[in-house]
């Protein structure tokens, strides 16, 4: 099982909008002792969206899908999720109630705008058409819900709007409501140093030796180029189970000393 995110929209791929979902889900997961396993960006291409969802729904992963659940012609996610599952779309009773409540609220007393049988308001109900069997994700921003689907052994998909102000609290709700048993379940520690004027090829044998000696510990190297008068540097670190990380970190600093590297703890 892994956590994943699918971010849908031509506007992201074209650069018309800057994605904020990726950073937010990383933040939400980290606050709960979890981490993101993968991420994918997809344009508004129904065939590609359906194929991606078909693949992810066949897994045990917990996946967040952001975007494409509105009621305009470029919103394909609801239908693509139904296609991937091989089930029809149907108006969810609870979603219907919530959408109608929102219509009345937005009408602000105007009987014409509050006419639930008008063509415009009936069209708005399309936002509540979800794959048969879907659950509801409450939207505290404007009541228009997202939807969820169960997959695999403990896996789930959560479909939320492309607006970050709505998506963020909805993703947090999904985590807190359905996956709290996973929070901080795996102890994790990350420790690193900044190596000044380091060369990765010089450090690689040390990194390989640490991973070979401490099973389950990952070594990472994040180089930065020298610009703006700053020295070239590499963030070198270890992450994994806390006790092993402490040992691996000590081994790493000893190795850096033997290599006569200049470094400082982060």
C-alpha cells in the first residue's frame, strides 16, 4: 500500500495554473507520520484518465484525485472513474440534497434562482452524479461534495475538486476519517549534513557502503549548483527506522571525516 495523488487538468500542464495540490498532500501526510509514494499529472484526456484510474483502482493504494469533477464539458473525472470500474454514473441522494441546499443558499431569496426545477439548477445536479457505489466526501467550502471509491485490500480513491481551497480540507477529512490507524505507525527519522564543495562520485562509495551495512536505511544526495556567489554543496543524509538511522548517521560522518570533507549538520 502506498499513498498517491493524481492531478488532472490541461491548465496545469499548459502552465496557466500552478499546481498546489502536490505540496499540500505532502504536508498533510507528513503531519500524520505518512509519506507520498507517487504522483501523476494528466491533462483533460478521457482515455488517459480512465486508463490511469483503471490501473490505480486495481492496486491497494490510497489515492487522491484532484480536478475534473465539475459539470462543464472539460470535466471528465466522474465518468472516467465509472468507466474504469465498469459501472454507470448515478445521482447520489446525499449529493443531490447538498447541491440543492447550496442552490437555495446562493439564491439569497430570489425565487427564480432558487427554482430547483430550472434547467440551470438541474444541470448543477450533474456534479452529484458519481459511479454507483461511491461514498461522499463533504466539502466545507461550498457543500458540493466529492466522492470516494474503495479498492483493493484497504485501498481507496478520493476524488476532490481542482480548487486547492476546497481540496485541502477534503483530503484532510479523508485521512482523519478513514486512515487514522496508519498515522505514525512506522517510526521514521531523517538526518543529514551539508557537504561543502563535495563531489558525488567521491561520496558514492560511502553511500553504497552505508546502505549495504544498514538494511532498510536509505541514503540520499541532493546537490546544489554554485550560483550567486554561493559554494557548491551537497545535502547528504540517511532516513528510515530511527535506531538504524542514528547508527548510519554516525557511520556517515565518520566516513566524511576519513575523506577529509568539510560538512555541517542541517
